[in-house]
C-alpha cells in the first residue's frame, strides 16, 4: 500500500506544480515512457517485434519533439516558455504588481510632466 501512496503523492505534486507548463512537456513525458518501455522490454527479453515496436514509437516521438521545438522556435517563441513566465510577463506589460500573499494589484501611474530636452554643449557641438 505504501508504493501506491508514493506514486499518488508524486502525481499530486506534479499536478500541483503545473506539469503542462510548456508546450513540449507532454511530448517529453511520452518520450520518457516510450524509451523506458523500450529498455524494459529489451531487458526482459520480450519478443523482438515488441522491442522494435517500442523503439519505433520512441523514434517517432523524438522526431515529433524536434519538429515541435523547431516549429515553436521559428513561429512562436513564447509557446516554449512556461505558463507562469507568460502570465507574469503579461501582468508586467499590463501594469499589475503583487505576489502570492497579497494577490495582484493594479499600478496607479503618475505622470511627472514633459521630458526636459537636453541642451548640453556636447549636443550642440555634434550638431554643427
């Protein structure tokens, strides 16, 4: 029964941390499962076709992972970032601040007036 609790605790922790935090995370898990199935079937000397089947799944998964990575790298780099990073970036761009305890608070912008133009001697010498 303790093995069951250990596995359940592992999955609860993975779900609490957001295991699908990037676009490539599900393919990474699939690749890990396929490679472990290939190695396990080879270790236990199962039928040769089963080993080749799992090896084929592993290769297809690796190719899909690389294609998805290159596609996202070329088209949408933000998809490769974690969800928490994207959410924090969006909050900063919209002007929200806060933390886990106080929550998200809107920032009140204060206008300080116009910018002062520089009239230093270096600027005037370069312009001449």
